[in-house]
């Protein structure tokens, strides 16, 4: 494992073009992507950097403006970032300083993290993408240490309205399932991460102190071309059970996709249009269909309402995760603990203590022959806790929780007797 980094760098240097970090980020975020300064009134998002110092102190998030000055400081290991332990950045822009999914504005790429990757695995990955076409050819491969980050840079950035966010999240999960396999990784535990996941920056440090490096392996790509690598039923079935309206819509969609299977371009045109459909109904239609909702949300500007649960659900998950958590799913188990704490109105101090009390046990699940990178790290807990109270945690369905944690779904959440706030 210790030689994977050197082995990968040697292979990529011989076969692909090394991309300096500043060029990588300018290709990812072209001029005009972000605000020019904090006083810029343009309705644009900005990048956000997450930094931990060598003394394990997490630093406040830093905003990246259009001049990329913060990125150059990371590359040069200077100022705020001198002697950093890690610096993360997502291929996404945000409104404000908080890296919450609700604040995400625009996705410029889809990045997928794979663990335990050597040069042979990279060779296999590129062969499968180029010849078998089970997934697209990546725009960039980034060597982050023992693993790699696979970047698909979009030809046109995608605005992360709720429907598009969910569509891209789904698409990333499906591509991850195909991309992470026994030929491309030595780790059988596939890990799924959201479209807004932040990764180690090219030019920053790996866990062992080497430099994260990026290589150009392909071209920019459209979301439609990524979709076209998937089977029609594969995508439609995954998305079929989101909600009642979606079930009706996707039932029709599956029928159409089967009918159009001999003409895949037509089928995927419709599927793509569905991904980009920002609203299922117009505001005027919603006004007529849901007058109370319209009055509360549009006229009065009240926040989205949420169903809250009793403390028993939080306590149930604490016991269930400790008996069911497995290596490769530890982060998501802690994230779901934070999710239930948010839903059950458990104070932050309580879930924070519970999460840290579990830390040693979760780290103990690491295989005896694993290297330092494969341990459960304090930043994993910190990242999960940072999402406490966020709106996105209310949207984690039982099905999604089971998918992410590989633990059977919790008891059915019957809403009789539950409270919905925001009304």
C-alpha cells in the first residue's frame, strides 16, 4: 500500500499530461465563475476551502473568489495554509461561507473518490472507460494518496436547484457503482458520496505528506453523455420511488424508455430533460393546487416545514449502528446519527459527545494490516457534525439511509403523533 502513490505517479507521468494545480482549478472554475470580491453584487457563488493545520486544529472555511488567490496560497503552502495537514475543496460553488448543501449553487464537475488504487487499477479503469465504455473517460485523474479522485468536468455548469441536485446525486451514485469494482480498486467496500463532497486539492498534501497531483486524461463532458453510459432501466428504477408524483412520472418514463430502447438517443433526451426539469409544477399551478402552502411559503416567506420525531428513534439508531456498522460505512453511520439528532431535536452537545464516544470503537474496525489512511479519522466525525441542523438531513429517506450505511432501514416513521414545524 505504501508504494501505491509512487507507482501511480510513475505510470501517469509516462502516459498522461501532468496538470499544474493552478491550471487544473482554472479549467474547473473558468474566469467569471465566482464573485470578484466580497463586495461584488453579482449573483454568483464562490468556492470554499476547508483546512486543518498540522496541530489538528480545524480552521474557519475560506472563500475562493474569482482571482483564485486562496488557491495559490495553498499551492505555495504559505500564509493561512502554511504547514497544513489537509485542504479540501468541492467542485461546487456556494452562497455564503457555510458549506451546506442548501447553500450549493453550481456544480462544475462530478468527482468520485476510489480507495486502494495502484497503477494496474488505473490502467484497467482507463481501458474500461475507453474500450468497454461502462463509464465515461474521465477528464482528470487526481492522485490523492493511496486512492484517486476521478473528475468529470461538465461542458456546461449545472445550477443546483433541488431537482437537479437530486438528479446529479443519483447519477453520481450510479456511476460510482460502475466505476468502483474489483478491476479498478483493491477495496471491495464501495463508498457513496454526495455531488458536493469536498476532496484534497491538487497542490496540497496527502495524508503521508506527499503532494496531490492531477493528470489530464480526457475532455469535458455533458451530463447527457454521462447518462448515456447507463442502461435506461438502471437509471429509471433507481429514481422511481422518490415520492408519489415521481412514482407516477417515472412509471411513465420507464414505459417510454423500454419502448424507445431501439432508439436510445430519443429515450435519453427525455431522461435528460427530466433531470433538468427544475419544477414539476409552476408557481401559478401550485397557487391553485396548494393555496395554504402558497400563502405560507410564497406570500409569507416562511421556511420549509419538517416532521420531527421522538427521541426513541435517535436512541434506536445509536444501538443499531454499533451492532451493524461495518468498515467502509463508518462515516455515513455517524452522519445518520447527526441526521436523527437533527430530526429528533437532540441538542448538538449530546450528539457531539455521542459521536466522539463512538470514535475509538469505529476506528477499531480498521483491518489490522491497513495503513494510516484507512483508519477512521477525526475529520470524518467533524465533517458529519458540521451538518447538524441542516435542511438536507430532513430529506434522508429510510431507503437512502439503508443504501449509505448498509444497515436495514429503521422502523417505519408513522407521522400520527409527530409534529411538523414551520406551520
